[in-house]
């Protein structure tokens, strides 16, 4: 190799200062259009929107499960069944007295016979039968969640002292709901995983097609001495933008969806789907702002998936070239 | 600097395009590579700029056996080689300036670092007022000069030019040839492929002549 002044300017005898004003712009080495077109952006946005819905549903389910499994429910019911030879009214009063002297109970509300009849009316119709039927009497009990009573002890005492009394803590219902919610939660996670894998597959395919349609650029880059990582950066920056864009638009659309559902369901009866959705933004089961912030996970994860997948796919393709 | 020993090349299952080609280029030398169209000049150059692997034989570049060089070492070798492609291969979405700056950009130089050199070089090849033009609006001769500028901007040790005067009139051809001779005087090893016999006769340099895949050397 000849020793020569390689680092000297190529041409001698010129000392004009840098004249960058003569040059207009610096184009991207890989033009946008050749890598991530409209269709891909739309597909990515839709995947992110779906992921957002799944994540939102998961948040709701988790919040609901949290509430249902938290040790104490707010409401319990004491049921007094009329037994042969017992005076129901007296037993109800007895139960009421026991409840009222128990610490940790906020209110005790015995349903009158007509209240009970009203509850049963949809099933039995407006018959005069009610007086003759042995309708169980119900006592609604509100519990101080801060200092709850010992429900097991209360139940034992009621059963011992009041004829035909049982304490219904709704635990059985709750357990069933929690089990069902658990299944829904599993479905939610599966959907998220499926969406992720589908997105990865889409990105791999898109990267391959981008590398193929820009192979003349890749070839020139190689021949002027570009390293694989340099070429990868030129391609993957488009996928970074794709993930970020699709993720943000998808997340915003998701947030709007939950807000709209919330407004629409404001008038629906409590305890239904509406309430569950309300809880997302009104924060019945927690802080709403946190839920919306959790949706920001979507653009973050989408960007990471898009970027990392594209990078790996590009390096794999480049490795097979000379 | 460059050594070929019994190099053979075939595309796929086709006939041998190059057969037992052996030669040696000394540092700082200038050679012509001649032969009729289809004789294998471009193929031989592609072996030299590592776009192809030979089917058999031994090639050494900068004292390294090409067959054993790991992939990761290729960029460093390619940066020592400047190539003027027969079909230019300018990127059509980039201006002349950006095309010419490409070899410096892939070296991760910043625009501030390279823009002065690139502008100076463009002035030198007579493209100073075409810097912001896209290749599509350049004439054949202008594209040719842009391609040459891109090949030399990285100050390569070895310059390979494939029919660099193929698209220009004789006057410009002579000017471009003087440019190559100038670079050769600065120390660059040069191999120019051409089938233009008239051009060859104007310059006194050793010739490697390809005929039907065989190489003969005329000093
Ligand atoms: N990519 C290729 N695939 C198959 N055959 C090729 C390819 N490139 C060139 N050839 C063949 O190799 C021979 C030499 O071509 P080339 O090297 O381009 O010659 P020259 O540059 O001297 O005109 C020709 O017969 C051509 O058809
Ligand atoms: Mg050729």
C-alpha cells in the first residue's frame, strides 16, 4: 500500500469556507413510500386499536375481580324463613336487634312483607296468594368497610338465636363471578398475545417486502461500504415511526371508544355492563386517569415490537447477502 | 494490491464466463481492461468489488484472501475501493450532492464534516451548479461524472471504472480520462474497463485483454 496523505482534502488549493447554503436538504436514504405504505399503517393502527380494546377489557375485569374479591362486601342480607310454629315478625325483630348492637354495621333495613311481595311480583303476579305463602323476610345490612364486623361470628349468632335466620354474604355469587371473570381475563390475555404475534408476522412480512423493493438501494449501500447496522437503521426507522404512529392513533381511538361507551351507558341500570364501563373512566373501581395511562402501553409495546422485529428481520436478510 | 490466480467464474449452471484468469495489479498502477462486449469485463470487476464470489481460483485484495474474509470485514475492504458502475447506480430519489456524499454518510460522517469536501469535488468534476438536481434531470455525461465523483469521494486506494466513457462524447471522454490519470498520480490504483479502442490508443497504459473468458496481458 502506498503511503500517501489520505486524510488531506482530495483537492489542493481551495480554501473556500464551507458553503452549506448551496445544498437544500438531506433526503432519507430509504424513502418513506418504499418501506411503510398507507396499507401497512392502517393495518398497524387497527391492530393497536384491537389491542387497546382487549387491554381496556382486561383492566375492567381486573378491577371488577379486585372489588369482588376484596375481603368484605358492602352489603349482606339476612334472610329469615318462616318456620312452622314461629312468629316471623318477632324473629325479624330479634335479628334486627342483634344486628343493631353489632359493631361495624352502618344500617339495618328490614324489608316489609309488601316490599318482599313487590320483589316477587314479576314471578308470581299480583295474586292475593302472598299472605298465604311462606315468604322469607329479608334484612338489608350495610357494612362499614373500614371496620367490618366478624361475619362468621355474626352468622353463627344469628343462626343460634333467631329461628330460620341465615346470613347471606353473597360470597357464593361472588365466587362464581370471580371464576367467570377469571376465564374472561384469560381470553383477554390470549387475544393480546394473538394480536402481538399477528403484528410480528405482519412486520416480518413488511420488512421483507421493503428490503426487496429497495434492494437496489441496499446493494449500493453495501457497495459503498455500509455496515449491516447502518442499513438496518435506515429501514428500521420507518418501522419505529410505524409502531409509534399506529400505536398512538390506536390508543387514542381506544380511549375515545371507552369514553363514548361511558357516556352512552350513563343511563343504563347500575350493576350492568354500563356500570362496568363507567368504572373505566369514572374510576368506580380505581383511578380513571390510571386506566387511560395504561392504554399508553399500546404505543410503547407496538413501537418496541415493530422496531425489534424489523431489526431482526433485516439483519437476517442482510446476513444472506454478500 | 490485487492478485488473481486461476480464477474461474460461471453464473449458475451456465458456461464459464472467466477461465483461469491470473494477473496482478501493483499499488499505484493504472491498467485498462479490454475486450469485446460480453467478454466478461463487468463480471471480473464484480469479483473485484466483492459483489460476486469466484467459482474457483484465488483472489487476494489488499493482501487478504477474499474467500476467507468474514462478512463483517467486507465493509472496511469496500471502503478502500471506489466503483464507477456501467449503469451508474445513482439513487434516483437523491440529489447529486446526496448521491456523491453517500460513501461518507455510510462512514457515519456528519454533514458538517463532509459537505465541504463534497461540494469541492462536485465543482472539480463540473457539477457545482447541478448539486441539487435529481439524477433523472441530469444528462448522461453529468450522471457519469456524478458516478465518478461518488467513486472517488472516499479517497479509495483502488478505483474500478466500468466503461466510464461509454456515455459521453470524445472530448468529455478525454477529460474524464485525464481525471483518472490525475487520481492515479495522487496514488490511487486504477483499473478501467472499456471496449473503446480509440480511447485506449490515446493513453499509454498496460492492458488486460479478455477474449472469450481468457485473459492476456499487454504491457
Ligand atoms: N447475472 C448474470 N447471470 C447470467 N449471466 C450473466 C450475468 N451477467 C453477465 N452474464 C453473462 O456473462 C458474460 C459476460 O458478461 P459481462 O461480464 O457483462 O461482459 P462485458 O462487461 O465484457 O460486456 C455474458 O455472456 C453475459 O451474458
Ligand atoms: Mg460490461
